[in-house]
C-alpha cells in the first residue's frame, strides 16, 4: 500500500486510515487495527504503524490505551470527513443546498406576508 510518493509512509497510512474512518469502516467496534495488523495490511514496520496511530491521536481521531489498542474518539468520523478535502467539500455542498432551501422558504413566507 505504501508507495514512493515523497510523503512519509506513516502519513500515507494515517491518510488511508482517516479515509476508512470517514467511510465508517470501524464504527461498529470503534477499535482501530492493531500494530501487527497494520504491518500486515500495509507492509510497513512497527515504527511506521506507531507513527500513523500517533498522527491520528494528534488529529483527535483516536485514543490509545496501553495493552488494549487504539480506539476512535466520539467525533472521529465527522472529523475525518472534514480533514479530507473531498469530505469537507461534500459537507459544505450539503450545507449550501440546505441553506438555499431555507432561504427560498423564507422568501415565500415574506412574499405571502407582504401580499405579493
């Protein structure tokens, strides 16, 4: 999975985990893969796996409990979506559409009140 892109391997893994979090992949258990599972999945060293989890903790997406693993924070999915530019754009587009509808409704109410 990790490719030579000029970006550090731990960032590549953290970005992929962030994408998977945003997609709801870990929502049921709330538990992230173990370090050994990350090593197997991404073909990385344990140091890279630790750094990727550390990045998620720094970003507020995960908390770690020694001997138990890393777990998602309560707002992890929403935060992961916003951290991803595509997710942030999608969220903004949905909010703009909602606001347009509300403004249209308000215009109709004002017009009805004014008798137009």
